[in-house]
C-alpha cells in the first residue's frame, strides 16, 4: 500500500518508440512520476533496485535479460505492481490471465492503457500482494524462483569465514561495500546493498533505508521521529533509522495499521 499521492514508475522496454509511447501516455497522468527508463533487462534490474518503484512497465522480450528474468533476479517481493508489456500472441497471454497479472499487448490504445493503469492504482491503494502470482508465473514457465542467501563468505585475516544468515542482525551500506552486523561484531563485504537485498528472504529481512537492511525478528522497539521516520532499536542494542520512503513496507511487515 502506498501513502503518497504520487506513484513512482519505471519503464523498461528495448524499443525507443514503445518507451516514448508510454511516456506520452503517462504525461497525462499527474499522479505518476517516471523515475527511470531502461533499454534492457540489466538496466531494469538496476533501476528497480535503486529506485524501489511502486509500478513497473516491464517488457517481456528484452536483450540481456527478459521480463521474467528481471522478476526472478530482483525478487517478486520487490515489485509491488507490474504491468507486462508484450508482443506475445493471445495463447501466450493466457499465462498472465491465469495468474491475474495485467499486461499491455502491443500495439495498445489509450483505453487499454488506462484500464491497466487503473488496475495498478487499485492494487497499490489497497496493498494487494502480487508476489505469489509472480512466483507462480515463473514456476509455470519452468523458471525457478530465486533462492535466498543462507551463508555469507567474509574474508578475514587471510581466511574466508562463512557467516550464517541466521546470525545476522543488519546490513549497512558503506560506499561500494556492505557492513554485515552480527551482534557486537561486524564484517565488510564487497557488495552493493541493492544486490544483497535481492538475495535475502523478504519474510525475514527488510530494507528500511537506502543504506540499511534489518532482520525483522531482531526488532525490539520503534520510536517515531518526524515525517514518517522511525528510530529502530534491535534486540542487541543497535539503533538504526528508517526513512519515510520505506515506512509503508515497514508497517506492512510488522502488521502496523
């Protein structure tokens, strides 16, 4: 569920005319902010991880990684609403219909576009989850759902130590590195926070800030600050701050009304 009146959208399509068509149509929608345009699958993956959009217009057939690869790589839980854009024939579109996922069949007109967009608005307003539908779609296409990270290799004193994911309290970005916090100890790994987020189980870990991911069952206390931010205290005493941008997901994960 989104609280802002504006919807942050990403457009991912390898065809410039198709991107322009979507941009032209979205220009007439005052509540939509296009935060990124992507020409291929890898660009789409990076944009979704970087911007955490509310809505993604995702072309099915793209170089580097197709739309289904993008879903599998980013993780269905990171895509609150998806409108697939495709040139597939009607038989292939049955897969989207079976899993109640919306799509735009090229070439599409303004009325069909508005119908898909209104459905997306409803899903975002009500907080309707589509994760299970996306995962079912991938399974039906014979594409495995992404496996979640279980252990983290850390280089220390000339050795490689494997840290169990069950022992981790939080992750904090530091430039091109991420600090893995385990109790009163921490370790640096060369990884982006976005790439790491995609590997974690969303039922157990949540990104609460552009630079911070926490273990949900380690949360001991939330202290409201201002403009929707929280000071969060973990069970080991670590304090971190959540951002307003991630407030709705934090509330949803903790069952806060």
